[in-house]
């Protein structure tokens, strides 16, 4: 029997965390399928070099884009495309439907409610078919998608996966906390510093390593760097905290092997899974993290980590920093608890072994391919693409999308919309979609 043949975009994300996850995932997928690398320029050329220019020619460019897509699939002999260039997905779905191509699109929900991704999901919604394979890593992620539109009930819940490694139990010489994250306000690095100050009051020898790159606009980066520097000065943490920048490969492994525990206090509206929490499991490293979105599915309290309550009764989510500090102190000072959670982490990591997860994905893709045949345009494609969202209540959850302020936009126009709202304003706009991310915690002050 011929192995499943899947084409994919052979480029790399500019963001370190996305690049690491996608490179690993495609490597694992390649062990179970005939994975065909298609250079990025092949797809860019389909749009005449620019998606924005192509959009200005809509709908005239649909036929040309569809024919180009047909030629690419024929040249590389694929019936499935794994699309890891998310900005192209809505347009390829449109062109596929317009030309009724025998083609399935495979893609993952790495994020839901960040400004960029929410626009993508709104644009994708009308053109998703039974032939397409959308993977969500957690139930919480899928619920957020279905809050946008009922069509996302068809998404398949399969988590991200990882390769196992033979690592000795961590016996760090120092009481060192590790955080791996983008350095941005939604990741709550400022809250982490406030928490670590509390930890140092009880564990004076504790150290904190923060790995990651600053992200956001230049203004956001500058303002956040200044905030963190002020906290470092206020709490006199310069001798105890080090910012080491983004790390991959062996350098990242060294961080895990030298740590006593991993922390992640993110309340990112785009958060879906928390891949570094999974990496920690493989290293047998206990974690302390917020009870936020996918973290709640990934971490088993008192088994492989400790969850800290989060709540969202105000403008933005809050976490209990006192309890977060207590959790960190427990793990730094109770060697028996640390060994117990370390053993639980290694055991639970096996659930995410790619040799367990990838066969499930292949089976899912094959099941969707069994629906092979003409792609039926259930909706008038060109009309829907240019109709304001407020006039599409049969497609979208209009009430939940109303606070976004986008109901006058169309599924097409929203894809080129510029948006740079302050965090508090953005969080209030997407709260109806992702309120459940905050779990069941009581409200606490952030600082």
C-alpha cells in the first residue's frame, strides 16, 4: 500500500519557539508518511509574489490561484498539504473550493485569540470543509474555536508530541528556577520577578534563569524592558536573575539539566498548549504554572507539577502570586516532593511520545481522505467572502464576536486589517471567546 503522501512548506518560522515545534513535528510526521518538502517561494509565487496585491484583485485572482494550486499538487504528487504558513490558509481554502480540487489542507491551532490568529480563524471559517484536517492540542483550544464559529466542532483534538530521551533525574547543584518564554507582557515575566522576590525571602540562595526573546512592536519591547529593569532594581535581583536570550538545541538542554523546576505564568490570549511544559516532563522537571487554557490539560496537580489559580473578573487575567511563590518554595525545599513530581513527569511524558501521537494523526488524515471527491461549495464563495460578519449569523457566533468591533468587516477584509490595541483593551475584546481559559480560580491581585 502506498504510504500517505503529504506536501509541506519547507521554510522556517522567524520565531524561535514556533520554529522548534514545527521542525520537530514535521520530522516526526516524516517517519510515518511520505513527506514532500515544497519550497516557500512556490507558494508565494502563486500569489504573484504578494498576498496583499492578490487580495486587491479578488475575485478575479481565484481562478489563477486555483489553477496554480492544482499544478503544484500535480507536480509534487500530493493530495494533502500541511500548511505551516498560516497567513496563506484562508486563500488556499478559497481557491481550492472555487476550483473544487481534490485536496485536503492539514493545519494546527497554535494560537486562537492573539490578534493575528483570530483574524485568520475568522477568515478560514466559511471555507473549511469535511476534507480538511484541523488539529487542536487541547479541549480548551477547541472550545475557543467553536466560540468563534460552530464549524470548528469538526476539529480533532490531538496534542503536540515530543521525542523521549534518556536523561538522568535532575540533581541541580543550585536551587534554580527556569522560565522559557517569549518576553512580553502577556507572558507575565514582570509577575514572575515579583513572585521570585517572594521566593528569595524564604529561599535566599534561589536563582532564576529566564530564556527567550523580546517580542512585540519596538515600542512594546522598549516599554517592557524598562518595566523589567525597574523591577530588577526595586527587588535587587541583578545577582540572582539572568536573562540568557533564546536558546535551542544543546544550549537549551543545559538549561533544563541545571534547573530544579520550570515556571510558566503566562496568561497569553493566544496560548494553547505550553510546549516547554512538555519538554520539562521529558527532563523529569516539575513545573509550577498558571491554571490557564491548555496548561490545565497538560499538568496534573501533585503528580507532575503544581497549578496556580488564575481568574478573569476584571480587565485582564490575574494570578495568585503569593500561592505561586509558596508552590515554588515547596518544590525548592522539599526534596521528597520534588522526586515524586519528577517521577510523575517522566511517566506522563510517555503519553505525548510522538510514536504514540503520530499514528493517530495519520489515521485522522486518512479518514478525511476517505471523503475524497468533489469539494462542494455549500455557500456562495465570492458573496460570503465580501459580506460583513454581522450579516453571517448562520456562520459565526455574532454575540461573542461583537466586542471585537469587527462585525462590519468581511471574512476577506479582516485578513488585511491592521490592529495594535493595548493589552487591556484587546483582552476585553476577546474575553467572550476565551473566558474559560482562566479556569475556576478565585480573584487575586496581580502585584
